[in-house]
């Protein structure tokens, strides 16, 4: 099967495309952030400044202007998709430029919206909301990774329920993420000794509330002075703000600001942690939360509907108001001090990940969906039969 994806650069994009390449499918990626993916053909649609003479650019409408470039991109993507002629066009997110795929007239069209597309939509500009609605209603299938996203697609954007499929395509590779115990070399390198470790892997950006975790640190250290806090992040503009806050609170000795690490290194960090904290707001269920669960860490999460669908307070984790650093500190201390409860949470979450977020299983669902949709549409660039 020939599959065409539109996505931006991320580890999730790479893992998804790698899976389909390994399955023997012909895989194409249209993106403005090209990345090398062995076995896949990558089509770069990033903007480039034209060096042609101005009058020639005027004649060809090759203008070095953002609006003109965006308008041209509609036709560029449409022509590129027609040239690829895929059996399935799959848009991973509806951020720029992935939503251009909705104008490509390809069938079947599958869309996997991310948090910011639908759950964070009220904070997005009106035109983004309009594009999201248009794209979702045009899709032959929409994948949702939780019930909140599913309900939002149906109720806010009027996507028929039968076109929405609950699939967590970012699931966890349990051959790589599994309980492996503390990594002695990592513990030594980060000077963690035999301390209980609290891990944060969310971005240092507004909304992820990492500052609330920093504010909780002095309260935790009063009860568990040996605790250490490890911060990883994939990006964000608040790195200096967080570092300054740590200095202001006088908790530098307990903090380990590591930054970005390769995805292959994450299991060692999760395995060395006792507690993971994920308190973004708004939030959907995150790949990092499932990865931590798969590696045997106990979670403290924010009270967000898409998250509490999977983490029940007192059953397999602790749930706190995302900005309440006092409640957060109390939850962390309970997990540090109560090893029996922590182990109960770990065992329940290992079963949950296997049942709800196994990567191979979830990707198999997407592959089956592709085949089913291909039989229901009028072929490439066809019209939905229903």
C-alpha cells in the first residue's frame, strides 16, 4: 500500500513512518521540516526565498511574501499529492502546514489531531478553528487518543461518531520501555546517589506548569530532604525562567536540569525515577506519561479530563489541580514515603499500558483502518461512497 503522511518533525512522526516502512508499505512524507527516515521518501515544502528578478516573480506569482507563499502552498500540496497518488493520505496534526492536506482532494483522508488542534482550540485564532472544523468534517476517518478528544470532535466540530476511531498511534514500544530498575551509571553521573527521584519530561513552556513543580520542591524537601528532581524537556522558552526560580527558592542542590535527550535514552531516566510529574493544563494523555508508566514509575498528574480517563486518583496515581503546588508536593511526598502504594500503582499501570497503549497494537489498528477505508472510497482522489 502507498501511504502519504503530512507531519512536522517529531519522534512520533519517525516512529510511525518507521513502522509502516518495516511492514513493507511505500511511505511518503510531506513536511516543511524534513528529516531523514530510512525507507521513506520525504517531500520538502518549506518556504524558500526566490532570487529571481522581481518582474519574473510577478509574472509567475512567485512572491516573497508570507500570504502569497501560503496561497501557493495550497496548489503545491495538491499537485504533490496527486503526483504521489497515495492509497491513503494521513494528516498528523492540523498545525501548519499539515492542514493543507485537507485541500488536496485525496481519498481516503485520515486525520490524527493533536492536543492543540481540538482540546486547546479555544486558545487558537478563529481562522485556525475554522480550518480544523473544515478538515475534520472532510476526513473519512479521525483518530482520537482519548474520550475527551473524541467528544470534542463530535460535539464541537460535528464529525459523525462512526468516523471517529479511538487509536493511540503514539503508543509505547514495550520492547524498549519496560521496568528495568535504576541505571547505576546514570544515577552516578547525575549525582542522585540512592535518593528517591522525581522526574519531569514536559516542555518548559507556558501551560506545562513546570514552575508549579519547582515551587513544590521546598515543601517536598522538608519531608523528604534526600529527594532529587530531574528535569528533561523537548523544548520551550522558559528554560532561564525555571533555572532562575530554582535559584530563588534555594533548591539548586536537589535539581538536575538535563534538557533534551535522545528518545532511546528515556527508558534509563524513567527506570531511575520513582515518581513522574505531568501537570499540563489543558492537556491530553501524553506519550511521555504512558512511557513512564511502562517503565515502572508512579505518576502524579493534573486534573484534566483527558488524563483522568486513564489515571484515577488513588487507584493508579495521584491527581492534583495543575497549578496547586502544595497539593502537588503532598502527592509526591506520599509516593516517596509509601512504597507499597507506589508499587500498587506501578503494577496497575503496567497492565493499563499493555491494554491501552501498546505501540504495535495501536499501529496495527491504523493499518487495518487504512485497508477498510480503501475499500469504502472511490479509489485515489475518489468520492466517499456513503
